[in-house]
C-alpha cells in the first residue's frame, strides 16, 4: 500500500498564478481531507470530501480556493491568483470511512514569490 | 481564545527522560482525542487515539484524557533521540455526523531528545 500520495512535493508559483495540488488517497479510502499548515502554527482544517461530494468546506477561504474529489482520479485543491500569504504546507489525509483515523500524506509545500 | 491550546515548547530533554506534553481545550463537545507525531518535512503520523476519559497505554506512550478539566496529556517514557519531532494534539466532535471529519489541532510542541 503506497499510502497517501501528494504531488508535487514542492511548488513555486508567482503571484497571480494558479496552484493545483493533487492527492491520491490510500487504496480503499473514500474520505479525503485537506489541511493547511502555516509556519509556527498547527494544522488548520480546510475541506472534507467524499467521492464527487464536498461534505464540509467550513475551513476554506471564501474566494480563490476550491476542491474536488472526482469519481475517477485524485482529489485536487486549486488556488487561483495566488498571493504570498498562501505560502504554506498543504496536507491531504484519507480515511476508509467516517469515524476512522486519518492517514496523512507528506504534503505539498507551496511557495509564492 | 483558541479552541485548543498546546504548550509550544520547545522541549529539550536527555535520553531516558520522561516527557509530558499537554493540551487544553475549550469546547466541551470534543469527544475524540488524538496525538500525532510529525518529523521535519513529513506529514503527521497518528500515535494515540482515545475517546474516553482515563489513560491509554501503548508501549512507551501513555495518553491521558480528563474531560472534566478539558485537559489531555501524552507521556513518553524512556525517551529516545528518535522521538525528536513535533507533537500535535488533535480533537474532534462526535462520530456519526459530518463534523467528525474535521480535526482541530493544537499548534504543536517541538521535542528534542539529546543523547
């Protein structure tokens, strides 16, 4: 089992560009979560998805951020028109179902220059 | 006030010491409590998971939950240099609803165990 796979590991974008972060959950896991970790801070919940459904997006900024988990393929976190404040480590986690523990990926480190 | 407060440290201890890591929380609806370990440039790794007050032991690790005081702790016995990492407490609401999916984390405590 390859675990939760995130790519790219590092992503550099100029201000105003788009960032697309990918997450492939563990085999058999249908629940995906995205978290953001800013320097010197803990992880902050962003969004919780199941296949083709957004279940809880209470932690997503209202503008420029979107997430999807299609029937086929990885989950995508998309950040449009990035700003310097978006620089952070973005972690994806997956679980087999509600009430099960998470497995985190190694994260994507986004740097906006 | 943050929902979850964690002693930020950093902590530096000699090998073999007993380490105590602590978190307090304000939301009495939290029912599930976890401790994660995060090595540098890696994702968090689940160490301990409990949903009731009391102690839970796993090898050198003991998780303690006191819901009446809204206080959780992680004890590491016979600490090793390989335990050097950031430790994050996390908690969530009842399972059974969509709210379980969301974990609320403390800001993490950096631990260094020196030989």
